[in-house]
């Protein structure tokens, strides 16, 4: 949770450092959609990855027309073991200067009630995919001597979260991955940021059985993305939103037992009565 002032870049400097092309996973909705839109607006060509082909192709056509950039799509499910190979094949020939490993999903409810297959798929998407994508793409970024990696994590990765145990653990993994890679490659010119949004106005809440009416400080996906891009050179971790930063600074400063019980109460209050979050 670094509060140093972000290093702002002009559009030209941003394009030089992180262009000419960016790869965005989970691009068909939510934060990924907002990343794609903002990066196209800054003049970057794009490789967009998601499961939903119709949404992905519609977004690609919209961005090409609006921003005069080249947009390619790769329809892939990151829960599949061969998805990263598909993405790397689609990226062949592109000069990727920015990786936005954004795809992910969560599960809410009592840990023992979650479906084992869904938990395994979640770990593949949330943990294995960014691990493998960074492994495959970092050599090219390091050869360039400039570029960036954004891994969309979560404030839930900052401490254990009862009734979100597996998801919080997966995001602790991505926070650690982002911090570790920052320490390795930022001295070599490649910026790395683990982005930790809090409650964001996406379809994720409904899919996890969360009552959005109970949430405070909900951010728009675009607001999250603008903070991420402004802080990309200010890694290794950025918590989006002043309210989220204040809340999690307070929680992580509490005795751990008290913080965990407070988080348990918060999640229980947000869960819809009929939903398990799975």
C-alpha cells in the first residue's frame, strides 16, 4: 500500500514505455473491459482474451473503430490447462509491452460448501494463469528493457477472509507473485503492479452471491483502471480507492484475530440468504 505520488506519463511516453501492444485477459467485462478501452484510447494495439467470443469480438470492433488501433482476439478459457499456450500462440509476432493479467473469479460461503471442481478451476485462473503468463512474456519485456505487468489481485489478498477462504488465498498468491517479480525486474526497466481493487461495480458480486446493497465505496471499473495505470510505475502493490486503503490499513493494523472476526462479520452480512456464493 505505497502512498508515494504516482509517476504520471504523457500519452506519448506511456505508449513508448508500454506499447506498442498490450495483452489483456478477462477483457469481455468489468475491469478487463475498462483496461481494454483505456489502453486503446492511449493508442495501444491490443490482444484481448476472454471466454465469451461474442462480447470479445464486439469490443474489438468497437475499439478499432473508435481509436484506430489494431485489436486481435483470443477466445480462451483460462481454467483450461492449454489456455496459456493458446494465448502465447496468438501473441506471436506482436511486440507486447504491457501484460494485464486480469482474468479471475471468486467463491463465497463456508469453505466446506464450495464445489471442489470450482475451487480447482479458480486456482487455475487466479494463480496458475498469471504465473505462467508472466513466465512466458517476461523474457520479451526484459529484452526490450522497458514495459509493464499488471496482475489484478484483490484487497482480500491482504489478509485471510473468512467465508472467502479459497479466493482470499488465491489473491494472497497473486500479491506475493507481483511483489516478488517487482523485486526481480523493476531494476531492469519492467514495472510490475499487483492491483488490489475493493468492491467494484461488476457482475462478480451477483455471481458470488453478494448483496450489492450492503457494500460501501463501490468503485467503477474505469476508476480502478485509471488508478492502476497512474500507479504502474509505483509498485509493487496498489490498493484502489482511498476508502479501501484506509479500511485495510486499519484492518491490517489490528490484532490478527480481531481483524479476521471483523472480516467474517462483514462477509456474512453481505451474503444473500439463499446463496452460497458458489
